[in-house]
C-alpha cells in the first residue's frame, strides 16, 4: 500500500492554517495541505517532518506534530496519514514547488471548488478543532 501524509499547520497565534496551491495533478489549481510520500521503510512521523521541511522550510524545532487520523483508500491502495501542529514562533517560509498561503481558520475548507480532497480537508480540520487540547497542547 502506498503511504502519503498531509499536515495541518497552524500559525503561532492559531488564527491561520498553511496551505499550498497545487501546480500539478492531483488537485491542480486547488489549495491543499502540506505533505507528500512516505518512503519505503521510513518512519511515518519522520516522513511528515521531512515533507514539511522540504515544502516549507518548517523544521521540528518550529513545530511539534501530532498524529490526527489515518484514511485508508482500498480501491486506490493508499494510506493517508494526517498530522497537525502549532508553530512555536514566526517562520520564514521557503517554497519548494507550490506557492504557500495562510488561510483564516474560519475559511470554508469544505469548498471543493477551492480546496483539494473532496471535503476531507474540512473534515480533518474539524476533527483537530474538536480534539484541539488533546492533540495540540501536549
């Protein structure tokens, strides 16, 4: 099964969520969470930190990630792991391929004309918000 990850990154004031604007498929011309592929035999959490740093310049010194949920897509043979964290300081973002944008936490992340994931991004963010203290305030 192919493993992927995405990360919900909150700014240090917890008022914005970081997204990238996809330049290629899947989800070309839509906003998506930061993430990528988990390499074979790679630790899942280390893969999330690696992808985050590669795509944004954010390191494990800037944020502590918590595993939020895992989606299994049997028909596509994909496992998608979701992580979340709050930045502990302001950071200078470094774009790898996709442009990076901060969205207000009150944005409609279920808007499938704007955001990737067929509504899953909205669901993930709602779950993080519901269990905020347990997940993000360790």
